[in-house]
């Protein structure tokens, strides 16, 4: 048995996958909500979010049961971060701050079973849905199924982009525009010309190689623009951004209403 990874299939076949990220909310119902409204995937953010492995594992299981692809952003490039999350049932991992080929090679080792990597196997974990499996067939399928996403978030990574995206095992690139702006000394200015120029260069390089790429922003107009330029991995907003937008817009609207005495 192997839980399918429709997101990897979609983006490799040139189709768009749309999802979001949770950064603070730990309630399982939010995963069901995202699935109900048609999102293809949800990222659990273990880089900036407070999630423990135990909490992440619970959310991953809800996602699998709800039919939405569970992905995780890890905080560090360490073996246990990858193996534990994949054993919990995640179908892909996004690694932030990737800047070297050596780092990508380590990620590949951590995410793949031998002979392609060094990941250890557990028969007693959620990634096999606690079922009896054909060990040989499962390992082959799992290596094909797992989604390896790297984040390009710095000028150094952009300078090394050609060699990074040429490294075997990279399935997709996500551009971190906030950190990219920070590395260019224009913090918060994600529409700055320097950022836009680098983003355009990353897009061109990925499109030339046929490598799926994406953005994580709360701006639907910006996502629509880049979808029109070949983006296949649209990471729309987050739990916090969605709540902020609703509160900002609706509370301001209510405050602006005039009261009358009846």
C-alpha cells in the first residue's frame, strides 16, 4: 500500500496545485476545512511555527484521512527532521535556506531509501498506514512518491541557482520573497525592483529546465500573475494571514458604521 501523492503528479505533468500553510493553528478541524474547500495540499510549518513532532504527526494523519496532501517545512537539514516527518506520513518536505549542492545531496540522502539514499525503514509508522506491505515494492514506490522542495531565499542561492536546480532529486523550487528581500537589504519590500528581477531570473531558469516552482504569498493578484507565467505550486496565504485579513477588513468596516439611537 502507498498513499498517493497527487501534488507531485500534478506539478510534474504541468498542472497547477493550490494549497496553503499553517503556522500557528493546531486544531485538526482546520485541515478538514482546507480539504472541504478544495485545496490540494497544506504545509505544516515547523521552521517558524511552534509545532512539535507529535502535533505535526496528528495533523498529517488528519490530512491523509481528509484527502489533502500533507507537506511539511522543516527547520533544519538534519536526518531526524526528515525521517521522523516522513514516517509520520508526510508526502513531501520543503527545506528553507538552501544554498549549496552539498545541502541538497544531504536532503536527498535523508529522504530516500537505499540505494538512492540513507533513510531507515520502519514497519510500525503511519507512512505505511499500519498495514502489511511488500517491503521491496514499497521502498521503490516511496522513493518515487516523496516530494522534495527547496526554497531559494538569498542572493547567494540565486548566484548558485543553475547548479542548485541542476542537482538530481530536486522536484520543485519555492521562492521565499520575504527572506530574499531581507538578503538584498530591502526588508519587507517584496515588490522592490531588485527582488522582482531576481524572482524573474529564478522563474526563467526553472521554466527553461521544466522544473516546477512556486511562491508563498497572501496576495491573490500576485499569485494569478505568476500562474500565468508558469507557476505550478501556488501557496496561498496561511492560517494567520487569513485571520489577519478578515479581522483587518471586517473590523475596520464595522468601526466605520455610524450608530443611531432608536
